[in-house]
């Protein structure tokens, strides 16, 4: 986690949460399944951020685990909520 905007972002960029999701082929050989993990994690974070009123400028790099593919979405959402609350 890095506080503040990215070096490439202009100073006038709005404050908020900037998220990157990284999955390697070691996680799963199938690109379709890796992309699904990325989408599920991004959506859980998006919904968790919507529930919080004010967010500081923060950059996050998410590294999902293979269990994020089969975990119930409610569990991913709860984990994302805990992460957002700790910011």
C-alpha cells in the first residue's frame, strides 16, 4: 500500500483508491480462470469502497490467491471490507 497518487498521475487527479490486480501463471495455468479471479477481486473492492464515505488517496496492489476463484463472493466482499476499514 502506498499513500498518495501515482507518480504518473497529474496533481489535479481526484483522491481515491487506485487498485492494481496481479495474477501470475503460477496461480493458475488457465488465463480465463486468472481473469475471473481478477474480476472478482476488483468487484469486491469496488463494492467495499462504495460503502465507505471518504477515501484517502491510496494505491493498492492486490495479489489474489487461488482460493479466490472458488470462495463465495460474500466472503471476498467481507475480506475487502476489512481491508478498506483498516485504511
